[in-house]
């Protein structure tokens, strides 16, 4: 059970030294939001993969701890830990908000808030919007 949380926090530590690039000077630069819907037990940490375009910065307006890295062009890994409530969970700084429809979020791992056990990721939905 605690192994699942260890995997998530190990990823968080590895990602904590990383984080987006400086980007270019696009006039369409701005923020996209990632909304969360909880369809299962309450999660305390989640590992996400965001695809579809570059992500320069990831923040959590709700105060959750966030670490992110972009290991490949157009792919960003994000670890979020803390109290995750339904609604807008993350803010993504991107070079072109007009491409918001290209961005997708995949849940790689989710850990239960109380037991730290890995959960069925299919129960949790994340969507990207302007």
C-alpha cells in the first residue's frame, strides 16, 4: 500500500528539479485550466501525463503541491499531492491557448488519501479547457 505512495512521491522528487522552458514570444500565450472530477475514493496524490503541446508552467490554484517536467516535446508529466476537490485543479501556462483542444490528460497513477493504496485510475476524469 505505501509502495504506491512511494512511487508517486519518488516521481515528485525526480520532477521537482525540473519544470517548463522559457518559451517564445507568442501573442496567444496564456493559461489553460485542468478540471478534475472525482469518481471514486478520495485521492491524495496523482501522476498525470499531459499531451498535445508544450507546457511552460504548471500551478495549482488550490494550494496543492505540484511538480512537473517535460521529458519529451509535447509531453508533460505532473505529480499533484494534497486535497483534490472537484473543479479546476491545475493552471497550465502554454504558448498558444488557441490549441486548447489538442491537450489531453491521462491519469497514470492515483493514490488513496488515507491508505495510500493505488486506485483504479479509470474512476477519475481530468479535462483541459480555456
